[in-house]
């Protein structure tokens, strides 16, 4: 029989990791960690609602981020707008398969996989899906690890717009999809952070 | 506001699955893992390590050249172009991509800078055994900044940009890249060797 800290009335501070004994978390009374003064609770408050909100917002913003042009190369007065996908295709056709694969993974595969995993995790908690808790926790750690790599395309844009700023010969301009894509990346980071993996393990104790 | 009551030493709760565990002091010499979900519960304690402070100070020394020196140089039909990390942020801001500019400023400049600066401040105050009132705020801020510091992704961005521009022009790596690589090494060492739980314990036993 495994015992969780919550069953013993012990809450772990999410900021400094110190354990404290608290009675109940009610609206009238809020508990604070004795070491770092951060608010204490057994589980992240409203974890699932916030994860859903961030996930849905990110999913909707995926549409403009992928349809609108993200980068325009203007060479000798001729503009050539690129979406994320057409940029990948051009790299592939230019025989730069390795770089095309990196950009595809960072800009398309990672955001989509991340959103799918977060939705699976939330549904596993809400619908009590009979999934392996160990595997769900591995997925949770995986999205934390890969989330930041989606920033790759945005950093590349900031490098290219300054590097290729050569007047009439060639300039690179960022497009409207860049902001949408930045919002997707930030929202998926928030969604992953607001999901509390302890909720998965709580299913065993019900 | 109610301060929570203390609980006896030797108890640990897993951050990922909330399993309650009894541990002894000897367990803390090695890295600890949760038996149920395999989360890392604590890192091995090495009290003699000064690497975190040394790496943070070296990182700060490399910071200004890494941010302001040119990273890549481009030669296209006789026209020369170059970019620096700071220049990229300014360029995006001038092109009215304010949101993007602020995000890149945070992830590639502000967060690494604050991470190194706060690690230095925390490291010095632990070694002087003087803990100012702001110590907990520094620690919390350091963790937040560390999570938003994405220079390693930026370094990958440099590689992708380099390969992308190889065909239309002549690209070369400039001095800023070398500083950036050094800075990146410092940041990795600094994150690896900083012992957060120990810093909190010093704060708790300060008086």
C-alpha cells in the first residue's frame, strides 16, 4: 500500500520543495510555506481548467501560424513569402535534408505532438482512462523537455532579418505568422506547466 | 495568511506523483529517485563545489561580447551583412514585431543574464554567510529565469541560419559565435552544479 503526502495532510511546496502539514485548502484560509512564503496547496489549483484553456488557445493559433507567411525573402525587388511548411519543402529540395528535418521537427512536429500529449494527459485524468501511469509521466516529462525547442524557428528569423539586410540585393522580412507561432510556443509552455502530474497518480487512490 | 506547521525531518514527497517516502541522511549522498515514477527527488550533495559561482562569473564576463559582437557574416554579390544577438531584437522591434522582439529579448538575453547574475549573488551571499531579506526572492527569480533561458536553442538557430544562407551567399562564423559557445558552456555548468535545495537549507538555518 503506497501512501501519498496528501493522505497524511502534507503538502509539498512547489517553489522550494519543503513539506508542510496543512489541514484543508479552503477559500477562507490560505496556507503559506514557512521557508519561502509561497502559497501552499495539495495540488496545483485549477490545474485542468488552466491546461485546457492554454491548450485550446494554442490549438486555434496553430491555424494562422501555419497558413500565413512566416518569412519573406525579397531578392532584387521580388518578394517570395514562405509559410513554415513551404520553408521546410524548399530546404528539402535544396538537398539540405538534415536541416529540413530539424526545422520540421522543431516547428511542426513538436507543437502538434505537444498539444496531442497534453490533451491525452488531461483526458486521462478527467475520463479515468486506463493508461499506464508510468508511461503518462514519461510523456509529461517529454513535453517539458522538448517544449523549448520550438523557439528554433523564431530565433532563426531574428538572425536572418538582421543578417540579410542588404538593401536592393536581398532582404528578409518576418511575416504575420511569426507572432502567431510565438504565441503557440508560449501557450503550449504554459499548458505543460499548469498540468499537475500528481492528478494522474491520484486516480489509483480513488 | 497562515503559516503551515513543520513536519519531522526524514520525510520526502515526490514532486511528480506525491508518494511519501522516509529517507535517512546517508541516502542524500547519492542522487535519489522515486521508486514509483522514477522522478529525480534530490541531487547528490557536493559541499566543496565552487563550480556554479565560477561558471556564473565567467559567463557574465563573456556576456557583453556574446550579445554585441557579430555572430554570422554574409557576403552577397559584394554586399556585406552581419548580425548580433542584440541587433536581431532591435531589427524585429523596428519592423513592428514587438511581441516577437520582447519574447526573443527575454529568452536569449534577459533570462540568461538574470540567471547568471542571480546565481552569482546567491553564491556570494552563501559564501559570506550573509542572507539579505531578498534571498528567497532571488532564488525564486533564478529558477524562473533559468526556465526561460533558451540560448542552446539559439545556438541551433545559428546553425540552421548558416546552412540556409550557404547557397545564396558566402557565410562565415564571426567572433560573437565563439563568445556565445563559451557563454553556453558556462550556463550549462552553472545549472548543473547549482544545488537549489542546499541554498534553501542555508536560508532556513541562517540565524
